[in-house]
C-alpha cells in the first residue's frame, strides 16, 4: 500500500460504528469464519440478504460515497471483477454502510455517474455492524458455502483477483450433513439435563431429494429415528437449491433417573433415495448419561 493511499484511508476512517479492541486495519472476520447473514435495502427498495447470494462467490464491498478510496475501488470492481467474472458465479455487492450521510437516491446518482452495473444497497439499519472494521472500504470475499475466504481494509486488486481465481478453481462440493450436540464439555449428562441433537446441512447445488437416516447405538443395539424402532426408517426430504441450514433440531431428550446409564453414539447420513447410496459420509457424535465419556 502506498503512503498516499494509506493517508487517504486514514482520512476515510468511518467512526459510525465504534469498534473496540481492534488494531487499526483489523477485520472482525477472517479466512475460515462463517459469514453472518444480514439484510439491507437495495436501490429498488427491496430487502436483500447475504444468504440470497448463497451458491455464489460474493465480493462484499462495505463502502460510502464520500470516501475517496471507495470511489477508486468501484471502477476496478466493475471492470476487473463484475464484468469479467459476473457470468461465472461471482457477485460484486456494494453495501453503503453510512445511512447518516448517504441515501438510496445518492447511491443511485453515484452509480449512474460512475457507470456501475453491479448490485448496490444501503445498510439503513446498521445490519453490517458485525463486519465493521472502523474504516471504509472494507472488503470481504465469501465463498459458495457462506465462509469468509478473504478480508481486508482497503482494496488490493491483485489479491482480490487472485482469490477469485482460486475459488473458481475449487470444485463445488456436494451436500454436507453433520450432527452435533449442545453440550460443549465432556461431563456426563445428569438428571434434569436436556440433550438436543442438531443437524447442520448444506447443499451448494441444485435442489435434490434425499433420505435422512439417524440412528442411536444403545448398549450394542441400534434404534432408528424418528420412531425409534429397530427397523431403519428414513425421512424423505428435498434439499432446496443453495441451502444452508444450521442448528435444525432433530431430537431433544430430558434425562431422568430411569434413563439407562452409559455411553452411546448418534449416527447420521444422507442417502440417495433411488439407489440407497450414501451422499455424505456418516456423522457420529458421542454422549453419555451418568458415566464418564469414552
């Protein structure tokens, strides 16, 4: 970064959102973090969410019309990113985060004056506050699965283009299915404890039918959800297109003194309803009641 650009960025410090405990150019989210969803108003006064772009690579530009480096970045975002990669599943999304000084009308005029065509919006309710670095522009690149893969204060065209090419080269993954429990420590469940079994499911591709198989192993015997019988019964479901469902409750169990003590395991998998073949690898979580974890 040149000294001139660094000076301009310092002049563009945005203190609308107080950010405590961050270094000058830190970003709250970095490579590997889940990108929290948020909803803002587009230039047609529609409410648009980050999750609406699920399945696309999103170059999220948090900016303001009065910021010189922001203005400088828009031309490259239009010509080097949106015009080149927009038809390959890459979305440039400019979200103005200063509703105090900017407005939909002002952003529309800016967009027209600078010959910009990529989607823009105004964060009228400060929904992007968790992303705030304290400076504009702040850039994030979010992959097809809603994971932050790049973050910076400012705009480095070389780095942004390199990351986009890297993400485009990645082969789209199939659905994922993961079981998890709400008890975070390794202590056994005791009377009165509630065990909740969650499913985290993603589907980065088109809608597809699946069978969901859930089983619990109790003392060497297997019982199958949802009826807890000894015959395996799937739940048929169609995974929506570009879906991310986190924390879906499959089952909650309240433990009491009559529940058999011991250590057990949950198993879960998605399968093709036509062939019975597994679409995902089995997900396994362990738990115990009144006994030490294995």
